[in-house]
C-alpha cells in the first residue's frame, strides 16, 4: 500500500504514516539499504519489526531521502543529512507499531511515538503517569488517555535522549482534553525544568503523539 496519510502539524513539521499491507519481499525489493542497515535487518527476529524497518525507508524515499541519508548518533538518535545546498540539519523522529510505521520531519527538534490502543497500557498506567488524570472516564477513554500519556513521555524522551530520565519521576503531563488534540508537559531533570508542547491524534486504533520544545 502506498503512503497512508500526511498530517501537517505546523508550517515546518509533517508526519507521514505508512500502513503496512505488503509482505516482506515486496518491501525489501523496493528499498535500497546500506550495508549497516542490511546487517541490522538480519538481526531482527520478528518479521513485524523487519517490515516496520523497511516501511520507514519507504517513507524516506517518498520524501526524496534514502537509507543512505539516515544516520544514528552515539545515543541511537536518528538524523538526516542535509539535502542539496542546504547546510541546516533536518530533524527526524521515527516510530513503528504493528501495522503502521511513521516519521516526523521538521526544522525543529521533534519526538514522535506511535502506539496501538491496548488494555495492557492501562494496566501499567500507575507505573508511568498520574492516574488521577483517568478519573471519571470510561474504560475505553482510560485506555486512550493512558496511551496518549505514554506517547507524551516517550516522545519527550526521544528529543532529550539522556540517560537516567524516568517517565514517572521526571516527565510530568498536564491534564488535557481529547478534543483539543494538544497538551503540555514538563521535564524536570538534572536541576533543569523544560517545557514541551504536545500534539496527538488517532488513526484507526492507533495513537500518534508528537512533542516539541516550547519556545522560551
């Protein structure tokens, strides 16, 4: 299946979603991989992860990039090489969950998380969030909110990517309404306090969450 959806999050940030309906061989035949990516692909035991990995490369190709333009720093954070005459780095964040792969491309630092709605997320909610934010919600709404909060924390972590950050102890979400599709959160870590703007939405039975550093 071709590109599933493009979401315009801001003037300089786009989210691209690929719904994975192809088999492994079809995806593999349509992408070009550098040797290190081939080696990484071969270490993946799950075909779902392999297809998610390849679908991300399909999204790159849709945006006139390739696997050869994608590299990871020493902390495992992805980056894109500048295109053409541009010297400005392009920010990218990547996520994959079961039937979907997604990338966010921006001029600003961005963190992306994509999660399928699952009851398990609600069962472990007390481990990572303020469960009072689930009060007075239906079971379905609780699962959705817990999933969004997990995405908030995961997407902020992807921006900061610092060892020692704890979801329950360092990242604090402000309460929010589903209808707004926006939220705010704070990272309190290493004697610093940083604010983040959050955007979220659903696609089928998945939730995507994008975090951005607040402008001071």
